[in-house]
């Protein structure tokens, strides 16, 4: 949410301070390497989950501060320290899955993680991370579970990710709403963010299974607004059973909540009054399934149509938007970009990983594979250009 300009100034100053003092902090860390811009680092095994574990990274066994000048000895002296990310539980499935594949560094021909048809499409017999990192000048290791550099992704909120990348605690800030909507119009430090859009979320409306089974198939946008304002409180008012509506939402400061208020009410700070709020999509998904009267707004990756979180349609100006049909439509107001922010330029290491997420392989496996919409070709090309390997030659 909006922060005071003095606080933002402190964040920018802190990042610059970290960059100049990284040498001392790196020396104090035992048993792990530091990321290029500061933050947690670990010896991640590359096991992907996206299941809402509180640490949320690819393994997360140690942490420490670092700075932008730290490098390890591998890959001809280039920075091979751990690349770190933190932020949105909505974007987490994309970047964490990507981190797991990267850290695994499977051989070409691994049918589960680097199938021959994909390797052949790229014209390589190299291991997965070796291939994508080599485009940016990194030396291949030729070893499984030993990529040219490791990636660790933590799980929190969009606001935390945006703040973390701005402070220099992490390299990449995952966010499901824009830095501008999180920090406020004209906030100091906004010019430093580099926006990398890695996918698109349709943000459906879900209900408890009992409500779907009772015949509630859709609501209107006006009814949705009234529910979250506490003005419409019983399911019988929208064609459902005579049962109180339990309106569930995400925590304030989460990108999902900010985007919902911005898209539905036209103001990222619009006052709404859900009955309960949850810090992560994973927790919200579970709460909807355990109740018999709930409604919630959630990320596409957490829809369980035949389980905990069946969807209902949202009717807007005579058009019915439904899961599996048209939630990716440009005029669907709850559609939103999924961001992987860097700050004050994008390093070679950051570019290599973000390009991995933007590759055809990454879009199909990490984005579509987690139920999000891939970027259309024109947008994909524009995003790839921001991190093109030619800029780092």
C-alpha cells in the first residue's frame, strides 16, 4: 500500500548503502553464497512445490546479506552467487517452478524436465540451465543439480517483494500488482523499477463447493461490489441458499488484494470489508474449501474446479466471463499482469533467469503449466528485448 515518501527515500538510500558495503557482509557468511544485490541465499536442491510453505523458496537452508559487487570464482569470474527473489504468492508458482528446473539442471532428453523435443527445438544437447545461462556468457557445469548459479525464491506478498528489491535485499521482486499501485502515484523511487511481465492472471471468483452445488453459477459485478462492501450478506439474494455470505479476501499489501480493489472499484485503496483476510493464496484456497458459504477472489493457479475452489461466472455489462473460456480477454477487468521486478537496471544474472521464464519453454511449463495465461507474441517479444543477451556482450 501507499508509503510515505520519507520511507521510500530510506529504501533507495539503503540499497545504495548495501551496494557499497557488500564485501564486509559477504565475508561474514559461512557455508553459503550471497546474491548479487543482497538477500537470502541457500544451497537449493531445486524441488518445486508452490504449496504455501512459509519459507517458499526452492530450499532455503541459510540466509545472509550481500551486495551487488559480490562474485564467485566460476564462469570466468562472473557473478555466480545465488539469485534471490521474494514476493507475491500469485507469481511464486511461476518463478519457483522455474527456479526448481534451473537448479536441477537436467540433461537434454530428460523426459520430465528437459524433453528431447524441447532441446532439439533450441538446437542443443546441453543441460537446461547450462544452455540458458550460456547465452549470457556463463560456463556450463555439465552436472545435474549444479547450475552455473543457483536460484532461491521466497514467498510473501507483492508489497514485500517490491520493497525487498528496492531495498536491495533480493534481486527479483515478484508482484501481482504494479509497483505504482502498491507504492502510490508519484512515490519516490518508482523510476528505479524495471518491470518484467512474465505472465497474465485472470483472477476468477470462487465459492465453497456447497454454494456451487446449490446452483449459484454467476453473479454480477455490482453484486460482487456489494458483497465486499458488506451491503449484500445472504446467498439467497443472488439465487443461492438462505445462508450468510462469508466474504474472504487477501491481506492488505498483497498484490491480489490491491489488484482486486483497483480493478473492481477503480481505486487500489478502496475500502472493502471482507469477513476474513489471508496472507497467501494457498491459505485462502484452503479456507474457501473448508467453509460452506464462502466467496473469494483468487489467482488462477489456485482454482480447484472439482475440489476446494470451484469458480462462478462474473457478468459485466451483459458479458459473462467464465473460467476456461474468456478470463484472459482484454476487457475482463480482473485480468492483471504478473511482474518480476528488478531495480536500477537488470544484471546479467537476473536477465538470464528472467529470459528463461520468458522463453517458449518457460511460458508453456512455468506459466501455462501453473494455469496462467502466456503472454501474447507481441508482448512476449517486447519483454524479451528488455533482457536480450545481446545487451550483455
